[in-house]
């Protein structure tokens, strides 16, 4: 109940922060007011990062200033935005999505009765958490250093030099501060908060009715975005639905690109550029906007309006790259290439299977048939969109196809594999957009059937992911904040040597013990795990440590580690 109320409260608070910026859009489409939670999150983080970097105030103060500014805008615009029916609808839908998100994402905490994390697939959770803690604990002028004597600062030092994801780090830092826990043990609840806000907000931009709003919210929730929350890809979880939100605002404004709309779009584009890779976000939405613009130009559209629409699209594509700082600090953009064949990649790119594991319980032959069914559903929706000559629907359905075809043509499998969690949500939104454009009941039934089939094909993967990450987690990978606090209290001022053999436990101890500034040494194997990427040589401690911290012989939640007192002659219980 606590975590549900927390998630629901943060989503609604974000909605209050974002509502004031939606005045230019809600006059044409009332449901777009429900996109306020994601708009609020993006703009609060944008303002917080700006105040932190420019004013040099602590991140907590920077966040407060940003929230006050956003609420001020909402206060000025409240007369235009007050719509009690839409507000009640937002409350009901946000409450339902928050409950679903907490139950399926925050299950480790629910099982343990205190903040916990199931930390198995991927290790990036620790990286995001460490940077969030750094933002909360240090002023902007205090930079981390690359020094073997302080391994805790090694990863933040690299991030400060090269990483464009400070928006995602800031978002996790804000949630951790509100939740009253560290970044690592606030990670799950942060994912629940964002999934709730993102699914409702993106659906509000594209849904033609309340029923579609609920259906599309659920359809987006069961996409690979859900899996991203458990695999450590927090930046993608934030950036992909945010890019879809921006694309939706642009598509809804193509035929009426006013100055006030362009201003809000510019701010959102800048915020999205901070969340992951501005370039990656632009690559994903550029084919959508370009295709929609071409279709608009081929229709009955006067030249001045087309020029304004093209400038608006250009602005939405340029600003995320500029805001990411890549132009001022050139960095090569590369993706890991696992050398996987297209037969393995395509079902996953279409959100039919998990990236890391076989969770859908579909064999190779069944998965192949599911892939062809998903492709046929996609193609049928695109054919209807072309026949109706709908710029938004054609952009959302044809854009990802063009991008995927280009990556296949240039044999860029590494980049294509990054499209998990985007193609299915984009094409589902494109299918839903078609509903209100169908003139007869039979056409609308066809759209409903296509959307239902698209969602149904992903449901087995979603159920398998829930089983893997929530209902049947591996006990040795469930870590609790209570145990870490107890270990830290027992260690106190004594020196301790950490001797672990797996990256997850090593990174967790580096992040949690390091931020408490305990006197920690590392065994040779553990040293390679936590800072092996630095190629720093391991050196034994100058004086023997007082304690030894290692993995428990029978690891389970609340008892993952053993702390052993060392004597001159050797270890002693």
C-alpha cells in the first residue's frame, strides 16, 4: 500500500507539474491533458539539471526550484486546463496503472517488506544508482576522480566525461530522494513510477477515446519496456516512450504549427536529449516524422503551412542532439554487437521475446509463426493507413519499417537490436490512430481486431517476464536494504575485505558500501569484477583487514552475505 500510494502520488504530482504546458494542445484534443505526467517528469528533470549545472545548487534544491517553476506555469494556466471529467479519468487510470506497475515491477520489495531489488539480468542498475547517489550527495563542482585508492568514484568519473544520460540519472536521484532510500534500492519503484506515467501519457496522445486510452495504456505496458525495467536499461525505458510522446505532439500539430506549440515541443525535445542518447532518439522518430510530412505534402496542403510543419519537425529532430552535448563534446556512438543472426533478433525486435532469456515458452517454430503473424498485422494496418491517407498513422507504421529495412540493408544488426521496445509501441499507436478515421463500422472492427492481435501476440512474453522477474525470482539475486544497513553498522570504522565472485554482488557492494565511505579493500577476483575495465593492478592491503565479507553459503533474501572476523591466525566466526 505504501509503495502504491507513493507511485500514484508521484505520478499525479508530475501531472500537476506538466499540465500547464499543455494548453496549446488540449483545445484540439481533450484527452491530451492526460499526457501531463510524462510531460511533467521530463520538464522537472530538465529544470533540475539546468539549476544544478548553472546555479551550482545541490540537486535537491535544484529539483525544488524546477518543481516550483512548473507548478507556477500550471497555476497561471489552470483556468484553461480545468476539466473535472478528465481529471477524474486521470486519477482512475493513474491509480490502476500504478497498482499494476508496483505489483509487477516492485515485487522484491513487497516480498521482503522493505526496499529490495532483484538484481540478476544486466548490471546497469548499479551504474544508474551510483550516479543518482552522486548527484544527491555532491555539488556540481565536486568531480569524481580516477584513482585506484577510491574505486567508488571510478565509474562516475567516466560518466561525467562521456555519458549523455544525465536526465535519467537525475530522474532516479529525484525518486530516490523522495522515497528515502539509495538509488539502487529505489530503482524498482522509479521504474514503476515511470512506467505508470509513460504508458498513460503516450496513450493519451494517440487514443481516440477513453476505452482506447485504457487499452493502449495496457498494450504499451506489456511491451519490452517492462523487460527493460528489470534488465537495467533505465535510459531506454525513459527515452523510448518519451520519443513517442514527442512524435505524437508533432504529428498532432502538423496542420496547426503555432508558436506556443513549437515552444513546448522545443522544451520537450531538449529534455528527451538528456535521457539516453539524443541521437538514438532522433534516429527512431526521424522516419516517422519524415514519412508523415511527405504524406501531408502529397495531400491538399498549402505551401506556407507545409513549410511551418517542416520547420517544426526539424526542430524536434535537431534539439535532442544539441541538448545531449554531442556537438560540443564529440563522442563516438557505438552499440554492443553480440553477433546474433536476424532469425534471433527479429522476434525480439518485435517484442515477442525477451532480450536475455526465453520467457515466452514458445519454441523456435512457434516463435517464427508469431513473428509472421506480427508482421502481417503490421502490414495490414499500414495498408489501411495508406488507403486512408493518414499522415500520423502512415508515419507511425511506415517509419519503423523504413528504419529496420535500412539497418538490414547496411547489415547493422547491432543498431537494429537497439529497437526492442520501440517498434511494437510505435506501430500499436499507429494502428489505434486509424480507428477514428474509419468511416464505417466494419473498418473499425478491423482496426480493433488488428490492435487486439498485436497486443495478444506480446502477452505470452509479458507473462513469462512476470514469472522470471517477479513471481519466481532466483533467491540468490534478491538483495535487501535492511541487510546492507546491518552489514554497514557491523563494519563501522573497521577495515573489511570484500571477496565475491559475481558482478552483481560486487557492484552492489561497491555502490552501497562506497557511498557510506567505509574502509573497504577488495580481493584480487573482486577487484577485477568492480574496476577491471580500468586495468588497474590489484595491490594487497598495507595492513591486514579486520573483517572479511563474502557470499553466504546458502544465499537467500536478507542473508546474502557473511561477515567474518579475522584474527592474526586466520578467519574466526
